[in-house]
């Protein structure tokens, strides 16, 4: 793979304190010199918030931090966002668009409960990474991939449908057209690249990230020429991320898999990662993107979106 290219891993988690050293080692093994931890929520029974602050303090030139909200707090969300800004966070992470989190939230994504917070983020141009939806196949026990089915991970009729979540989010887009928004996992549009293109054209301040969902890479491979054309056309709107550090664990080659897909034209298997395999779909085929496109995806877009260096903690 390509040497001497700057990489920022814009999407990692830090659930396990005992594995923070391994997490940083695996990020560096991938080739990234900086990374951004995404905190799903505060006060949620995990150590992720404390772990993220620890990394930012210990690695002040390497570790960016997108903070999460405390959904158990009576403090309004917009005040919590201001507190994250004042603390020195580099952005906001939201997971409330994921079907189980949207179900627990109990109100629509375009609700007045969230609007003042999103108004503030848009006004201040404070970056937001917002997980919205999931792959369509996750709404049925019969279509969910094998690795997820083995973990009991799919959605039933008690969850909001994908159409409902997408409809709510479409109204968020209308209300906040200039939000500095990253939609991770390619906004689950890897099988609908025309819709992805329309979204990016209509909303110049929105970007997509490449954190697996491994289904993305299978969909890109199945639509090979169309996918390569999309990546070149929208090279300034795509951000590299690995999703290292999840609570279920990870394989250290998940970042290498993404690099192999972007940089080479190899045909290769998905690593034995707990959120990727077993999977009976065909191998992946790399896009072999030009170096200037890789430079944008690997670091330039994140730096333009968030900044050249992490903000100091106050």
C-alpha cells in the first residue's frame, strides 16, 4: 500500500479502559497519526467518556474528541452542547438515529426537543457526527447477515421502520441545511449511490464517512465502476474511519481492509472481525483510487471539517 501519506482515523470508540493501549496501537498499525474518538453518550453505564477524556489529555496532538450527551440529565440538550464546546470537544456524536436508540429516545429526530441544540450547532458550525438508521437488511431476521443474526441483532415491529427514520431525518435536513454534518457508515446509501450523490449536492456542508458497516464494501464491490466514479467525483466529501474500539471487540486489520479497498485493485476477504464475519458474501475488490483522492479522504477532508489539530481541554 501507499507510503508517506497522512491518515486521520475519524471514527473510533473507546469502551474498554484495559484495551486503550491496544486501541492506539491498532490505529497506528493502520497508518493513522491522529484519530477521533466518538462518545455515544455520557452517564450510560460505560467508561467511554472518561476513556475519551483520558486519551485527549494523554495524546493532545493526536486525539480529537466528539462528545456525547447525557440523556438522563435534566439539563437541556443545547446547554449540554455548549458545555461540550466550552470543555474543548472537537464535535458532537449522536447515535439517536440508530433504530434501538431512536426507540429508546421516545420522540422523533425532528422533534422540538432537539431543534435548539441543532440550531446552536449550525450557528456555531460545530461538527456533528450522527448515526442515522442501519442497513435495510437489519429489519428482518431472514435478511440480516449471519454475523449479526448470531448476535440477535435485528429489528422487529416495535422499532421505528427505516422509512420512518429516513422521513424524520429528511425534515432535519430541511430545518438545518447548513449543519456541519458527518453521516457515518455512508448514511447506509452504499446501494443507492444516486441518492447519496443527490444528498451531497443538495447539502454542501454534509459529508459521509467510511466506518464499516461491512455491507458498504460489498455493495461498492457489486457496483464497482459506479462506486469508483462516485469516490473520485466526491473525493472532497468522504472521510476515512475504521470504527475501532467497539464494545464487541475488533480485529486489528479492519482499518487495513479499508485501506486495501481504497488503495489497491486486489480481491480479498474480509478479516475475522466480530462485526464483519462470518459472512457468505463474495470477496471485496479494491477501487485503486488516485493518490490525490486518497489524500482528501484520509486527512484533508477531516482537517477542513474539524481542524488541523485537536482543541485543548479546558
